[in-house]
């Protein structure tokens, strides 16, 4: 996996959680994730697969145990950043028998631009997340409802 291009700058760091109903994990999304990593756009900080068992969660390690070939390339990406409380929070609506993939990643897509600007004397002043609700309030549009 590529190293960050700017040593004193992290992020943005984000996460996503995806439910695979009835434990049917498909490999296509993981292939796209690997393509983004190989292109230097993302750095995977943690990728964990967990299965809903009754009221709790069971970690699936190695990831190849889910039976989807091609996921094994992410073996070892479990850095234990996440715990049972995180799984409970993220997967509160996940059905028993389903598998949840939780990805924590650093977005590197703008690191090259930042490096180029800094090389010319520019200075990063601020950065941060902007939610859809924040953007909609600025634009005067109502936020979409799920």
C-alpha cells in the first residue's frame, strides 16, 4: 500500500459500513477498493468483517472464510481500531446471519496537489468534513431523507 505523500498531514480519515444480507459477501466492491488502493487514492487503515450472531458480533478472520475469493488480499488490514461497541453502533439494524464489512480509510486523492502547492510556498489553512446536511443548509436545499 502506498505511503502518505505528506508526512505531517493525515486524512481525511473516514469509515463506511456495508451489510451483506444472509452472509452473501460479493467480491466486486472489494476489487474496486483494491483498485483505489493500488492507484494511491486510499490507504486502508482497518477492514474488518463481522457476523451478526443473535445480539452480538463475531469477527471473521481471515476474511477468506466468507467464501468470496479475492478478499484475501486484505488479510492483515485488521488493525483493531474497532471494537464490539463500534460494531453495535454501526450495525444496530443488521439482521442475524448477515455480515458487516467496516472499512476505516485515509483519502489520499489530494495529497499530490497539496504537495505541489506546498512546494510553491502555499500553506494548508484548514480542512474538515462537510456533511450533506451542512451543504444543503448553505445552498438552501432540504437534505434528502432515507
